[in-house]
């Protein structure tokens, strides 16, 4: 009887399992998978990431293979890969806020600008362009 059930279930195709990648994306990733995904997001090789955070390539390999379950480099890896440290650490929130800049002032300005209506955004961009031109002339 179980053989019959196995054969019947093997031929059933559902939306949930039709695409294995959809299933994988719905489950929680472990640290190894998050580090690999973050590194791919930043288009860095393992060597590039190791150089950027000041560790050995061997450590990156061990982390991505799951041979190391923790690291003190979480924030440095997140910064190098332009992802949120909270996401990299425990998968809380979004991987990236879609905007990565080193300066909090610039980030806050952009976040404010995205809430402006189009006419006000156009004026803000013109104003920034004028200020930028003036600052270049002053140098």
C-alpha cells in the first residue's frame, strides 16, 4: 500500500513544490547560507571578502560550509557585503534596505526624499545639483 501512495504522490505536482527554489526561499537559512547569499549579493569572491574584513580565506570557507557556526566578524561581513547585520546574524528583517551608503546623513536625506511628491523631488534634485556645482567650484 505504501508503494502505491509513493508512486501516486511522486506524480503529483503542486505550486508549492513545483519549484524547489521557492521552497528553499521560504525556510530559514542558516548562517552559512546567509553569508554565501550576502557574498553573492555583493559580487565578492571568498578571497575578496576575506581581504575586506581582515580574516583568512579559510575562515570564510569554514563559515560557508557550516563548519563554523559563529563568528565575531558578523558586522564586518555585513558591511563588506552591503547587507544588514541583523539579517546576517539571525535573519531578522530584510537582507538589505535597498540603499547602502556609508554616511548616515546621506542615507537619511535619501530616505526623506523618497517620500516627496514628484514636483517637490524635482525641486530638491535641482537644489542639490546647484549646491554640488557650487561646492565643486569652491575647491
